[in-house]
């Protein structure tokens, strides 16, 4: 009996201790309840302070507790006190406004709409506030007057909504404020206007220009696309009633005002525009046109395209109101490589097997879990006669058993994971590599002759405009697909394909700009009797452009030394060298000029800059081939087997940066010498001359008359000996070109 009494005392002690440990308010401000402080005590405190709304909130937060305790008269009285007070408070406010809303007269004059709107909104807010009272959410304390108020409000709103169509039909939509801003109840404006489509179309069709503008400003956000286009078309028509007969200047003015007003125009009716591109095919074949020029159809005309050969005979072209002709004089792209360097990075080179660290971690965890099981088996003694010790040990054993079960489950989970985890894993191996990064500016320029022909008035305007487009690129060449930073590098650099796409894409001119220019230069327009007259004028101008292009292509007249046409400056990140055309788009130079660069910049005789890609190289011979964007005049190689000593020879190059310099000397001898690139293999045949060859001459041609007999390569330092300069013999060049299937020219 004494043992049981002691158990009881212990349990009571623990219960009291737990109660005392509880506090009424936690650190975060949240109320904590216990045996000595209940939700009812909390509400009693709030009622004493006249804080009935807060008391209602406490009831809502602890509703389940109160439902269980409502049999207690004291608690029931307390809750009823809160409910009665709040109902009395909200009833007086809501019932006063409820009578006012119930007595509203509708339909009512527009002068009273704002007043009615305000009353309804205020009443709605009062209902919403009362509806949020927590104690009112309990059905037994929910006030009947609140449901009555909602019903009266909804009835009035429904009545006003149902008459919205009737009220809108008589509302002066082109003059007064936005209907939806003043109407007493909220409407779905977009859906409502869609329902009123027939009425709207009728009203809009009868409206004047300024009325249309005012309506559009008021209702733009609610209008459907077809309604917007209808308004745009009607506004344009109010400015230009007869588009078929209107002067082009009138059309352009009306269109400009329509756009300025923010209106959408689906189409300019009764006006058809035809576009003809009439550039010379011969000019295109010669490479004079490197990118097209297009028209941005930024005006809603009906448009068709045609060619000069058939376009004028096309029925639709003949019937077009306006014809626009484009005659491209020249369009060129130019790359300027500002910097080019190699960037170190890493790429995946293979894999190696390595110990899996996760396997070791799992092994340690498994050992620890087993130790926990062994430790937990040493249970506490429960045989003591001391009742407090017995109780404590019993509780401890219960906790130990629970802990032991968790540990066993953990071991099973670890065993499963351990079996699934490999002892070894493939570890990636990375190595260094370098990719080329080039900073370049691409400039596109062109000159275009255009005709704007107004067939309605039999007048036309011919003029020129220049096109210009430029963009900067950071281009990465040779990126490894296994570079771990590949995505980042792609995001910060572009590929050669992106540059090519920019170079080939058309530069566009806006149709509105062309027509505006015509309208603003009416005095410069000319009359024509037939379209054949314009056709003859186009052909005449094409021939002029072709002749001009031919003149630019050569850069100097026939009396000058045409050998310079074949020579180029080869620019790299570390300096410059010389090269020369062996076909119309292949340049030959020294390997040591370009080394491992994939792309180089070139400058032609006359100053035109271009870009080339290294397509072949032979380190032993010190030769390389570059595929060039711009075409040039290929050299003719010497075709005989024998060379005569003491013959006068000439070198063209860029010694010490002095571009396109000609130097002269004589053939001293032919000599075989090991490759200057320090690679093993057969010795290379050289022509030894006393022709001055300096840094910058490398890769340039050595001429015997008009024929190339060698590629200038190296010379003995002038501090050691004078006049010992060497050019790669043309036989070695022939072998290199043949190996790369390059069809070159030989003389007799």
C-alpha cells in the first residue's frame, strides 16, 4: 500500500512540475495554455479589458476546446457575453446602412451613380468586417442580421447589374467619363463590351475622328483586337476618306497621325505596293553584293514581290498603286579583329578508378550503429527496493528499448545502402588545352539606289541611301565539348556561325521611311509616260554601277604594276606577314606567320580588309594556306625547270610594317637546307638571293618578271652577313599545292 502511495506521490510531483514549467506567453508572444491558465481564463482577461474582438479571436483559435467545455455554465456564460456584445456592436452599424441600401431607387439618374456606388462599397466593407469576426463563424453564435444584410446587398447588386446593358445603350460613350468607372457596381468590362459588340460596332461606325480618339483612350484596355482595328481603320478613313485617289503625302500623313494616337490599323484599303529587286546578276556573280537589303513592311499595305525580268509584266505588279525598286550598288562586310589570343582552360581527357569516399563513410556509420546496439543492451537495474530508482530505471529502459529499435532499423537501412554503393568509382581526369578568343568588330556597309513609283499619278522619285550595320563579337574557336565550363564559355562568347549569320543576314530599311522621303521631296519627282521608260533608266544605272564596281575591284589603272593585286597583308595577334593569292580565294603564306591560329585578318592592295581561315599547313616546308572571304587576283607561277643565276628578281611584302614594298636583287644560287622550323625530314630547296628580305616580308612572293619562283622565308641576320636571303623554291610550293588539291596557274 505504501508503495502505491509513493507511486501516486511521484506522479503528482511530475504533473505539478510539468505544469509549473509551462508559461503563459512564449518568447515569440504566442499564448501557451496549461492546467492553471486556460483559453477561458484568457478570454476572461480580455473581457475585463473590454477587448471583445480579441476575445472572439481567442475563441476561434481554440474552438475545439470550448466545444468540449460548453457544459460548464461559467464558460458558456463567458462566451455568450462575448457574442452578445459583438452582435450588439455590429447590429447597430449594419442595420442602419441596411435600411439605406434597401431603400435605394434603381434605375437612377447618372448624377446619383457615384453616390450609390459609394454607399454600396461602404456597406459591402461593413459586411465583410462583420463576416470576419471569429465567434460569428460558429453557427450557434452567427447573427441573423448578417445573413439578412448579405441578401439585401446581393439583391441590389444583381438588380443594378441586370440593367447595365440598358444603361450603357443610353450612355454617351464618346463624351463622358469611362462607363465602368462611374457605374454603381463592378462589371467585367472586357466581357461586357464583347456582349455589346453589335451596339458598339454601330456606334463606332457613326463616330467622328475626335470621338473615336476619346473612346479609344477611355476603353482601350477592355477592347477586343477586332474592335481596336475597327477604330483604327475608321480614324484613318476620317483623315483620308479616299485612299485610292489620295496623294502619297496624304496617305503618309494620315498613317502617321493614326500611329501617333496609338491606334491599330489592320490594313490601308485600296492601296497595293509591289517590291522589285533589280540588282545586276553580273555584279552579284563578281562578289560585289555580300549581303541583301530588305524592306521592313512597317505599314499595313497589301504587298507583293517580283523580279525585274518578269515583275513589270506581272498582272499584280501592273495593277499596283506604288512600286518600289531596289538596285544594290554594293554591299560589303568587313571584319576588324582587334585582339586575338589563346585562353587556357581544361577539358576531360579520360577517367581513372578511385576509392569511393561514400563507401568509407557508410562503413564507419555501420560500425557506429552496431556499437549503439551493444551499448543499449546493458540495461539499467530494475530490482532495487528504492521505489524512485525503480521508477527511474523503468522509464530509462523504455527509452532504451525505443532507441534500440531505431538503431536496428538504421543498421538495416545502412546495410542496404552499403550493398548498393560501389567500392571504386570512375574519377574524371582533366587536362589543360587552349582555345582561341578573338575580339572583332563586323561592319556592314552598302549603297542602294531606289525608285518609288506612284502609278496613280504617273510620277516617280529615284535616289540613293546608304545602309550601315555593325556589331561587336567575342568569338571562341576550338572550344572542347568536354570543357567543364563549356556552357559559361558559350554564354560569354559566340561561335563563327553567329558571325557568319550576322554577315549574311539582310539589312532592312523601313517602308515608311522610303515613302516619307518621297512625300517630302515632291519637287524632285519626275513624270513618266510608261513603265518601259523606268526600266531603261534602271538598266542604265545598273551598267554604271557595274563599271564602278569593276574600277573599285582593281584599285588602279592598267598602267600600274598589277602584281600588287595578288599580295595581301597577313595580320596576327603577334605581328604581320605577307601572303599572296594562288587562286581567287586561297592565299599562300609562311607557316611561321600564322602558326596555330585558325583565323587571320588580311588587308588587300587598296586598303580593303578581310578575314581568312587557315585550311592547310606544312611545318617542315614552312607553308600555309588561308581561305579568304574576299576574292583576289591569283599569281602565275614560273613554269620552266631551270633558273638562271644572276637573273633580277623582285620581292613584294611589308618589311618592318611598311606595307606593299617592292625590293629587288639577283639569284645567287639554289641551295638545300634543313627546315628552319627545326623539324626532322628531308632538307628544303631554297633560292638564295641578295634581295632585301626583312621581318614582314615572310610569306610574300618572289617574282621573276611576272612569274612567281618562290616564297620569301628567311634571311641571315644582317649583323652576321649581308645579302643572304632565302625563298622556298617553287618546286616545293608545287608539291604543297598539289597535296592540298589546289589548282594554280603556271606560265610557259
